[in-house]
C-alpha cells in the first residue's frame, strides 16, 4: 500500500495493512502537513492536486484509487477536501 501526491515519488509501506470490506483506513498526514506548510505557509490553499492511493487485495492484485485533493491551511491547521475519480485495476506507477 502507498500514496503519491502530484508528481512526487510514491511513498510505499513495506507491509500494507489489511482493511476489511466496509471498514476504513486512516492516513497519517504528518508528512503532507509538513510539505503544505512549506508550499503554502500557515494560511492559504492549494489548487486541486492529484493524489493516488495504491492498494492490493489478499491475492496480490494491485489497484490504484485516483483522487484530487485541495489543502487548506488556517493558522497552521490543515484541512483537506477530496474528490474521488475511480479505481483502476493495476496502475501502480510509483514515479
């Protein structure tokens, strides 16, 4: 499992978690928050940025979920708006 923001190199986990059907996965956003503070400071926003999530099932089939995110910073606090654009079978293009 992993994620890629815009044209960055994907950040992949060595052992991905198992997310049961109907459950959720919590993204750790510390690295994203650090990048955004550098990019837009403590107050501002980004345009819509491509955000891909790389997933696999127990059989090892790979999938890519495509999103766009818009990041807002207010007083150093980050909020994220998302739009989902579908899931592609395969598509693990990490760079």
